[in-house]
């Protein structure tokens, strides 16, 4: 194998790897966006659970006093 052939093969391999890295970058970017959306939903649900727990505690206290 000549040096020029080896160089061509390496150039092709680098091009393939570069395209794979770009695809991975875009996938990670999409995953980060989805994670932000899910974190927002979780935060909202945690707030709602806290409200429901507060109402339940208040109801239990009021019923306990009666």
C-alpha cells in the first residue's frame, strides 16, 4: 500500500467519522431540548402535588378539630 492510498483511506474514514459526530451532536441537542421540556413538566407536577398535599393537610386538620 502506497502512502497516497493510505492517505485517501484515512481521509475517507475521517469524513465518515465527522458525519457521525455531527449526527451525534444533533441527537444530543434534541435530547437536551426534550429533557428541558420534561424538567418543566416535572416542576409543574411537583408544585401541583404540593398544593394538593397542602389542601389535604388543611382538610385533615379541620376535620380533626371537629
